[in-house]
C-alpha cells in the first residue's frame, strides 16, 4: 500500500485545487491520500468528487498549535467535521489568521515591501489565509526571487522582522478535541528544522494525553532524525506515519515522495469513530 498522509490544496496554502491534487495522487500511484489543509476541511467534498478509481481519501486537517513558544502542527484524521466544539476553535483560528496576515502586510510595508492586503487576499481567494500567500505576493512584487525566500528571519519566518504571532491551540487541548470528535492526531514534522523542534520529552507528554502517532517520514527530516523518531515511536507505542507535505508548485509537486506503511493507515482506521475513508468505487 502506498499512502501519503499529508498533502495540501488551495483550500489552504497549496497551489492546486483539491480535484487536481487527487488527480496527481492517482498519477503518482498512490492507494491512499490524506487531504490535510491548514485549519479547514473545505476541500474534502471536491476531493471526494474527483477521486480516481481505486484511490482512497482520508479526510484530515493540519491544526495549528503552540508548545513552549514554538509552532506545532498536528495532523488530525477521520474526525466528525460537524463537531461543534472543534468547529468553534477552527473559527477562532481562521479569524485570527486574517488579523495576523493583515498585521504582517503592514509590517512588510514598513520594511519597504510594496504589497497590499488586497493582493494577498486575491491570492488566497476563499482559502484559509497563511504565510505562503504573503510570500507569493512578495515574490510577485519583486521583493524576493521566489516564495520560499520569504521564510527567513529577514522576513516572515518565526521571529522574523515582519513575523506576527497568532492564536494557536495548546496541543494537548487540540488532541482532546479531535479525539472527542472521533478522530486521531499525528504530530507533524517534529524535526523539520530549528523552528519546528519538538523534544522527546514533549512528544512523550503528548502521547500521555492521546497522541496517536508521529510523522517520521517527511521530506525535511534527515535520516538521522528519522531513526531517532522511529526509535521513540516504538518506545511510546505510537504510529510512525509519513507524508510528502505537498503544497503543489510551492514544494515542487512532491506528492507521493514520502509514505506511511499500511499498518499506520489501518491503525488510524481502527482508532477512530468520526468518519470513514472515502472512495468512489
């Protein structure tokens, strides 16, 4: 089984529609794909309608959290999308995303970057607005050569000159919310760089409150870090998940480049009661 459990569409900060993401997943030879847009499930229906024959869609979402002053992302799977408490938190997160993005645009203007909120909003469209939309506006303005250049301390990386903090869930609270909605949570890319580092002790603490797994196999995690995480997941009895974290053109169309094993997929199904994976035939 070839399962990519972490991909994005333009329902958040990817560049391609959910339908196009499903088409590319089929072309990549995947058996299972999870659509995990940031803080939204808006792309799920379109993704389901566009599923190629034989491809299974795992409904998911990447939740924004904060732990000990650092951003933490949590991949939530197979939860009830109608859960009232979870939706209330999502509304709070997405409302604050807009306020934060506007503030970052203002800071960039003070730094001499010629972009406006209207430009960023046009790039985001109906999607949940995020820093990649700002980065694309910066590249279009000529302030940087390409969007990835925005994610430095000079610009909008965590702690950067134009960075603005925002509301994010306590990870323990997020895990409890998703579990109460019948879902399961996997910690996303915990060793993908300095700004993402989550310690062994912190992962053990999250496991104690119901974390189901850790994203071991991710493009930005070295072989050495994968080996350490794999040993840790085995010690803690967690699933060792994997995914490409594909954002379309922003990440070089890498869907299917990292995979989760069949037992991880089965483990998610067996531990959830919210919704089931979707397929067209």
